[in-house]
C-alpha cells in the first residue's frame, strides 16, 4: 500500500478527519476538501477494482439499494462501479479481467466490479431476489428506468459467505444466473439452483468455495478481525469517531457491519470468511 485517497466520509467522522490532516485532505477549518468531482473521474477511469455492498441482487447481477418504501442515494457507486469503455491505459488486473471475459484476443480490459454481501440482511430479509424492488418503484414513480445502482453487465464478482461467483467466466445468461444462485445460500433464489450445473461451474472455477481457495472455515473466527467491535474503532480514534446509533443508520447496506460487530451472528464464520475470500479474489486478480 503506497497511498490512500479518501474522497468521501460518513456522519461521525468530522472530528477525526479534522485531527488527521496527514491522512485526509482538509481545509483550514478542518473539514474535508477531497475534490469529489475529480475523484469520481479518477475512480471511473483509473481504478482497477470497485468493491461495494448493496441491499438486493437479481439473477442478472443487477443491484440496488432502492427497496420498497425507501430510496437511498447511490453515492459514487453507479460511476465507480461501472466499466468505462473510454479507458485506454492498461494494467495487469484490467487486462486479465478483459481476457477472462472476452478471450485471449480481447482488445480491451475490464474493471473489476465486486459486490460483497451476506445472503440475508437484518430480519432475515434475503439479498438475492428474482426481481428487484426497483421495478415496483419504477412503476410507482412512473419513471423511465428502474433505480438500479449497478447494472449486472458491469458486475464481475459476487462474494458471499457461501463463496465467490466469477461472472466474467460465464458463457451465457443461464450460467450467470446459476453462478449467482450458487452463492445465494439458503435464500429462495439459492435453494432454486440447479445443483448439477452449479457443480459444473465450480469445476470450471466460476464458483469458488472456501476449500477451493485453501481456506479452512474452522479457522475463520472473529479473532482474525482487526476490529471486533465498533467500540474498538472509537477507542483507536481517541474517541474522535462518533458513529451513529442503529436507530439513526436505518436500513443501509452497511448496517450489517454494525449489526455484526454489536450482535454477532450465530455463525461466526460469516464476516471472516467473506474477508478472506475477498482478499484471495483480489490477489488472484
């Protein structure tokens, strides 16, 4: 790691940002001066990988944080999480992704766009669905388009506690759907998978389980987490970080992180496995 450019923040980070001009780009008043417009442009064309989370994913890989009864801002995801066809500078990861998708003679690369989620959100609401709520919102708003955050044809990998789906290697829409079902776990979408087809995809490396990556799930415990609670983050910041309580966070895709820290799931492997698999995916790219 050579440098980090933080072009966004969250409520509760203000005092920490003001105290750390060595990390954040700040003005005289201590507030962030990240030049978000230029950062978005650089993120669109210069980044090899975008990693994000979401509230719903359908069988085409489309994702959205707009669900029935609520619409959230997409932030930089539609921009950062898209594959810009105007890019002309090459990198190893960009070229490899392009060749996985288009074959060895591909004339352009691909940005890696990763969605990392748990198969169920809070209240056991499945993340994987046959149809996004965005279509209902489109009808309700009489809009021209559904509020999809990242289009499925830009998504290259989906990471869950079940494994990794490398969508670049899919040869058809049906394979893509089955690869997504293959990492959707015990959601209705996951339970409807074609087991034989998913195993075939696994043989080809499209779907990867932890054991396929040399990971022993029994070794994936909370001890592997650098921070084991939100209180750890607050303490490390010298009490400058003031996170919002759950009641103020609402139903955001990142609320799962807060829930995990404060109320660990019955399966302690979920977060460490996701982190380990995602790290392996990045290294392999």
